[in-house]
């Protein structure tokens, strides 16, 4: 079939040129579209030097990894810093209003790795990891809490427990996923209080946590991703024999995962956005 197609193309050089030009234009247009939208998304995310940021992607599990693996690699020397985050939904009571609201559980270095400064008060630090404190988004502060400076120190209730507001995030920031902005950020170490009934912090093979990092200058993310993938598999092999409840199929699935690094701009597209872009291109 390929030989027949080649012969037909040789017989019709004009058609051949048309096909080649069409492919080149199509591929070029797709590349340009991706680059433009990617750059636009990076500009929309109000963090320092977003081009240095990468997501850890584990293939079939998307960006989900385990908390013990995060602890295992969080001081990697080729990163300026590595953060972790987990989005969920809580019962939130504030300003005499009760609602179901999205919240992001974040590592203590989350805001520092992103290079963010508070609008008011302070942002979360590693010292907060086991404290009921929260940072609210600028939009939530303005739209739901009146934009008053006195909000610092005020008490809100998450799942009917009191939490103290310590800071307001900068304008335009509600997390790294532009499609699902969060009004509230709380310490990852408080997860048992935010998601009662399941913890996950102590399960090395349980994939639920999002991890992102800021690369050191000059680091090649593809080369680093290959090295991290080897460390990832070595880490998993340490714990696979220790869990007798895993079926053979589950072990095969876990061993089949492949870790790589995605640029922040590409990763925030999410599959639903990428499919829409492919239609446009």
C-alpha cells in the first residue's frame, strides 16, 4: 500500500507538493497555536518565572503520586524547590455563610516555590504543617469577606472546626489549574482533619498527590525526568513486597507507571483543553 502511494505521488509531483505543503502548514499551525496558548497561560499564572516550573506526571495516573515519594525526592539538588498539593472540597463557614467550597491542601513550601508574596498577612510556611491556619484567595477576600484588612486573625470553620486566616494570596492566584480556582489554601499536614476517614500520608504506593518543582537554571527536564523515573521505580520496588494485599494485576499496573516532567504551561491544559485545541488546530 505504501509503495502504491509512493508511485502515485511520483507520477503527480504537483499533488505531492500540495500534500507536503498542507502537512507543513497544518503541523506548523498546530505548533504555533500551542506555543501561543501555552505562553498566554503562563502569563495568566501570577507566579515567578513560570517557565522554570514543571509538573511530575506519572502516566496512567495523570499527575497523582504518593506523599512518601514526595518526601523521598523533595530535596533533589536539581530543583530549587519541590511542592505538593491536593485539591478537595470541604464544608466552609465564613461571614455567616455556610457552603461547600473547594480547598487546596499544600506543602509548607508551596507559596515559596511559586515565588508568591501575600497581599495581606503572610503565606503558609513549613512551620504551619500541623496547624489549623488558612490562606484565602484575593478574590474570596474581596467578594465574600468584604476586602477588610481586619480579616487577618479571623476564624472560619472547615468541616465545623475553627481555622485562623493568616494571609491573603496575591490577586489572580487561585491555584495552578486555571479551570478550577480555589478560594482557600491549608497545610497538607492537616489532611486527616480536612478529609476525615482517609489519610494517605503514610501510604507509599497510594497515588493521590500532585507534585510540581522549580528547576535549577540550565537543567534539562527530559534528562532529569529519565533519572527521576529510575528513582521512582526503585522507590516503588522497595514497598511492593511489603503489601501482601496487592493483586498480581495491581502490581503489574504499578510497575507499568512511567514518571516524566511536563512544563507547567503544557500540564495546565488538562486533557479536556487539549482536545478542544486539537479541534481548533
